[in-house]
């Protein structure tokens, strides 16, 4: 969380005047989103979220993200809806940065994940994948199997500082995944970062109330998105894998979009890839984040443990499926 | 700004159930307040602010702060109103910390101070001082003239690291202020930290829409609060003193609560004291904040310049009064 860009009361008043959303009455930086600066903007009409896109987001990709949210909202999915200015344009500039206002979503991210959260997540993820099928823009996943080797090479020399032998482990894993990646599985739009922070629930309810933060969304294997969620939602704080949670995720997903035998069979390799992807980006950030940065980098070790777990998995029955 | 304490969705749901304010629908850490952790809490009824009091606030002083906000709100002043639980209690505990919910104030802090802001500030400050006269609790100001010498002694050895000769300058100034402090001026409740961050306006409006952050409030000389505001609002970014702003602050203040000749005559010494107070706390924080802290300490130099300005002032006419 961080507010990277300071926006003055005059800046925001001028900016809001470009929309038909009432007058600004309150404006507060919020601790949400690691890559961008987010403000909760209250106008005389409603609450909104204002996002300023900081340097880690490629401005060329913003039309994809905003177009996707437009598309998903139109299908009835609960995600931030880009608000278009009086001139029809959603992607604007503020304080020298690309910026957009989106609708405000109610609900809260769960901190202590329960099996019922994983059931709701499974349903919402499959709804997202289904809704995304009609979206016509295309953005390849820069953080899928082709991107891992160059990313690793940029921080390889520091890998063994995190854990002796980590460099060799990652190199071997990239060899394995490049040789065994299931390229032929069903493709579509994936969220690619659906951690609990990005999923809202109402207290005590199973159904997801909304999905946020589509700034890693891209086109890739749909089942790869499930593998990312399995890693993010189904391990306990003590690093043990909770089969009940995984079973809920997979079975509720399957009720909305049926998983093929090929997708199920590929889950272990996809989960290894999903582990490696976050291990690599965390390793990169760990090595490259200055000590005085506004954001503390996440420790890569968590994903070493997850990768080792999936390396030992023989088939998808380890994830709770019969 | 910082969120020092993580509050889970389950914690907040349980906590909100102790009040009659509806059910929680959203809950976001906000970048407001340096000392405490603040959340914007949206319930089915209204938006609120939840504050968790962190270690820099003395828990023994919290009944004074909350009682003061209760009192000021009852007089019609726009400040956060403490929300009392179903049991009548406003000061509760959450995640091991004292915590309170207050009403949400509309408006925004100005970033680029205009003379009209200082007029509105003068009116609001005098209204605050007048409204505070009926408040019966008492909290001495730990950061007034008696507190400066011990505070300086705790960080004296590092003063010259900020600027050569600073140690001697501060020591001499404390001698001067202890000998010349105008103890007999009118006393009452002061805000003591009324920087622009803590004052809300609606865009383009002169009137203050609300005052926040009463966690330095105390009993002291009312005119000392004016001196603090003069320092915080009437210097330009290039360190020059803007007489028009000071004149607005003082004259609009005087329309609500007339300033005595003794108060006007004491303004230069009070302004020196107000400069020294923030110079000392910033010096202390500069010396004592670890490099990896969530909050970056403010540079003390700004207040060296302000102190030097007031040392050269001969009488209150330098502040724009005839």
C-alpha cells in the first residue's frame, strides 16, 4: 500500500469537473493496491475510486484493462466499472500520470481464509472466465512460461542469497516447465493476480461481492488462473496445503465452467508454474527494492515452499478431486 | 500516513456489532493521521472513521480527546463526533489497542494555501476556542514552554548534525522563552496542531467545513494556538512570510473572539515558542526515527527558518495588524 502521487484539492476538483458525477466532497488516499495510487473519492452523488497509474503499469496496456472492466461490468460481473468523462473517455491524465475513475465496490477482503471463501472464489473465477470469452481485445501474459527465463536471468546472481541452492532449483524448474507446459488447454482472459486482497465478500457470506485490481489481467490458459488461486488461497499460514479449500475452489468452479480432463491432468504442472511465477517476481523485487521504498517487498520463500509441494504432487487428486 | 495495525474483516464485523450503526459493507485503511491508524468504515447507514490509537498517544489522555470532541460537536462545531457503543461507551479496544469510531467529515485539506483559507481558518480557530471554554476536563500542554528543555536535552547532542551551531541557538532560545513567556494571557482548550492537513474546506469555499485530529489538544494560552497556525499557514514554500495571510488569520479570528492588547503584544514571543516547539519535535523525530520506519520524519530545518524570522520581529505589526 502506498500513496505515490500527491493530488491536491484543486487538481481533483478540476479533474472531477470533466465527469458528470457530481461535485467532490471528500478525497482520501487509501491503502489498497501495491502498484498504483488509489483514492476514495466521495462526490455529491456517490463514492468512487480514483486510480493513478504509476510506473510499473505499462500505459499501452491500460486500454485493455479498462476495456475489460467495461466488458465484464456489462455482463453483470461485480467489478469496478470505469466511469467515462463527459467526452466519453475513461482513461485520462492527472498529475502527469494516466488516471481513471471507477465505481466503488462494497465488501471486504477476507484475512483468515475459510473453506467457504474458496467455494465463493471458485464460482466467481469461473464466472469471470466465462464473461471474458466475449472480450475482443488481446494482451499476452508477459509473466507466463516464456517470460520466466529472462526474468530469472535478470536476478539469478542473487538467488542463492535467499537460500543456498535456489538458483539451481529455479533453473531446473524452468527447464522442466518449458518442456512440459500444456499450451493446448482452453485459453481466455485471466485475472492472473486473484489474491484475497482482490476479492471482496460481505461478512459471513459465501458469495463473492466483487473482484478488483485487473492490472495483471491478460490472455492465457484459464486453468492457470485456477492454479494461481490455489496457491494464494489454499495454503495455511503454517505452509500446509488445505485440501478442503482446494476441493471447494475446483468443484465450485466446475459447476459454472466444466473443467476438461486435460485441464485437470495439467493442474500440477500449472501449479508449479504459478508458484515459480510469484517466486520469480518476489525474488526480483527482493533484490531490486531499495531499503527506503514506500512498499516492503514480500519474501520469496513462501513460494519456494509452494513450488516444492507441487513438485511432489503426482496428479490432481492431491487437490481434493476424486 | 500509515496503517500500523492490520484489522481483519472478522475483527471489524465483531467490533461494529457493538454499535448501533448498521452493518459494515466496506473498510479501507486511509492515508490520514501520522500518529494513529485510521480506516474509512462504510456501514449500511453511513460512512465513519475508525481510529486505532498507536503507541505515541497516551491512553490516559484519550478520555480528554474524546470528551472534547463530544463537547465541541454538541456546541455545533464541525469536528469528528465520537460514536458511542450500545453500552454508551465511546472509547473501546480493538486488536489490542484503544479504538474509537467517529463521524465522517466531508471536505478536503487545502494543499496550496490561499489568503481566503487563512480567513476561514481564523474564524474556525476562534469558534473552537470559544466553544472549548465550557469544557470541564483539563490536560496540560506537555509541549509548551516547560517541556522544551527536557525534550531538547534528550536530543541535544545531535542538533549540530542538522546545522552547525543549532545546539547553541536552541539553548539560547529556550533561555529567552523561559524568561519571557507570557503566562498570564487568556487560557483555554487549544488544538495545538492545526496544520492544513487537519482543516477541511469545500473546493473554492472560504468557510472551514471541519476540523480533525484533536490528539494534541490541551489547555494552554489561546493565542499560542494562533501562533502555531501562523507558522503552519502563513509561510510560502520559499520560506517567505505572507503578511496578507497572517492579517486574514488574525482579523477573522478577532471578529469572533477579540484579541486583547496583551495577546497581540505577545504574538512575536508566542510565535518564537511555536517555532521552537515544532523544531524540537522534528529534531527529536529526525534523530530517533529508524531508516525503515513506515513514516518519513519531517526535516527540522523549516522551523529553524521560521524561528529566525520571528526572532527579528519587533511587534505584531509585522503580522499585518495596524
